[in-house]
C-alpha cells in the first residue's frame, strides 16, 4: 500500500516538475541536457525550488494540499464510543474522557500512541516523516485521483 501510494506521488511530482541542468542552468525537458548532454539533472518546480530527487516535491505537495490526520480527535472519538459519556465519582459527575485525560495524561498519551500504530498497521493512515505527521489513506487516494496519477 505504502509503496503504491509513494510511487503515485512520485509520478505526480515528476509530472509537475521539469528536469533542470544545474551546470548549464537551464531546463532539460527531454531528460538529457541539450547543451552538455548530462542526464544528471535536478527537478525544477517553478516558484518552489530546484533540487535533486522528488521527495522534496512530494513533501511540498503534502504540506500545501493535504490536511494531516487529526489522530488525537479520532482517538478521543473512539474512546467516547467505547465508554459511557459521563462517570460518577462520589456524588460528582464528570465527562469521562476529560476525567481520564486530566487525571492520567501519561496513560492517555500511551494509549494514543498505541492507537496510532494500530491505525498505521491496519493501513488506515500513512506517514512519510517517521510518524510526526500522518495522512489518511483516503485523503492520499483522493489527492492522487485528482491529479490523475
Ligand atoms: Zn547541461
């Protein structure tokens, strides 16, 4: 799954950018510089940058066109579905999730981390930066479809 999406994002990155010969400082749309014959080319993305590889272009596309998944909210939602909305302690009534979060934030964090890795291993979300940002597969597939890749 990850490879397939990665490949398609790479295709979008290639479609949007132009090969660029840094030595001659000119575009080389054929993939081979007409002036020096080099095929060791950078990619030019007008208005954004010019560098080797496509990972920086993919990063730019994800950052600007896709909203990262709000896993904290999704996790909270899943907990709310599993437990009663309110919990009584003594004569007081509390919102269960708020009570849990405020009383044991460490335990809450741990469970959130577990939830993230579970979502990832089930193939619902994907990260391209080792887990600092996640995107839902759905959002990625929509983006790919919109770009005709
Ligand atoms: Zn050249």
